[in-house]
C-alpha cells in the first residue's frame, strides 16, 4: 500500500507575489500604502530577498488579505514540548 502524501500549500512568499501582481498596484503605490520600502519590494518580487513577517503583514493589509503566521494543519496535535533552557554554568558574583 502506498503512503498518502499531505497536500502542499503554495509557498507564502509566492502567494504574496501573486497577490501583488494581481492587485495592479505599482511598487511605488504599494510601498507608500504599506510602509515597506520600494527597493525591498522590488528585490522580494524577483526573489532576491525574503520579507519579515511584519512586512508581509503590512502588505497583506494593503492587499485586503488576511495573514496568519502559523496555523496547525487539520488533525495535527500541538508541537512537541521544548526542552527547558540550560542553566548557566558557574555562579554569578555579587557586587
């Protein structure tokens, strides 16, 4: 029996690029309305740079899109618990 693969979603960056193209807005206007510098937008559009989540959120707002940074896939449980941070070695000297 063959294993079923999970359906894949388009990459967030590619979804955003497509929405920008479909919007018909110029890079100048999108930059003005979103507050994201025009050179950052241009480099993002040609794949030379990534956007921070904050920048992606600003663009989504201008484009009328909702932005969810993380959402669990249906049927997936919570992520595994992380190990607590290691305690620093040695003691702090008090002044």
